[in-house]
């Protein structure tokens, strides 16, 4: 059973709206990253946080932003939603140290209409 | 540009028919190569991390190997429950960015 919990599981939003997706990581996992996965594609890296600071970003516009909190939870915020933002959004966390495999949550399915 | 290419896109095998999935990568200064399994509607499930050429790891019917340019996921005598999408990903030194391939959809027929 995964130690990473995401909410909500499904969400429908209207184009132009804003959305906040939430992730609760395993205790001690101070690295969290967010991914966007379109249907039939591999996950695309959005950004990564380490100890509440963004330390890596993929090719996503600034309307994608995030926060990481001291209690190992994090948020992904998307402003001015576009139809192409419809996807599965995945959160993954990793413990400190070397390159351990990231533990993924089950994702939030976002549909923009 | 850092890139991960997986082949084939889809693979159908009979139960017990062994095969291999390929992951080719181009990345400067590989920090790690990961294999994940993903079932429909779920997040990826971690399988292996490989760090250097020549390294091999095994788990049940799966064995992952790594060279300087590619990785293979060998599946021996697969069962229907091995049906899933298998994702390969690499971690680059720049920003610790993890780059995924598009995956191989594996279907094992009983």
C-alpha cells in the first residue's frame, strides 16, 4: 500500500479556473516532485521541492506553482486552466540520501471542460 | 537534450513466453535509471534503480540490466498478472530532473 496520498482523486474544472491539488508524503520524505501524465504518455516532470524550496523545474509555464510544508504535505496549484491541462497529476516523494526510487501516489485525474 | 525512448510501445505475450523490454537513454551524467510498473488509473510502482553499467537487479520474474546507453527489463515466464505498463526513467544531474519514457504496454495472455 502506497505511503503517498493524493486528493482529490477526480476533479472537473472549467477553462480559466484555478485548481489546487494536494499530496501527503511519507514521514521523513523531504523531497517531493509533481508530474503530469497525459493519456498514453509517460509522466512529465513539473517541479521538485526539497525542504520546502523548489530545486528543479520542467518545461511548464509559471501558472503551475507549488508549495511544500514542514509536515511533508505539498500542493500543486494551476491558474488559468486550459483544456490541455486535462491529465493525471502524480505526486512522488523520496527519502533523503541517494537515488532511492520515488514512491508515487495514485494521482488526481483533472478534467478541464 | 536528455531523452528516454522505450520499445516496443506494446507487447502481447502468451503466458510463460519470456521477452525483454528496451529503454534507450541519452543523458549527461546519469545519476540513476529507474523501472516502474503502472496499472491503469494508478500511480507508478517502483521496481528497480540501477546506477552503473553492468549492474543487474532481480525481483521475482523481472530482471533489469544496464549498459552505458540502454537498459533492458527481462521478464521470464510471465503470468497474466504481469500485464501492465512498464515505465523507464532516468535522473539527470541538472536539477535532479527525472525523465520518463512513454512506457511499454505489456499484455500477457492466459
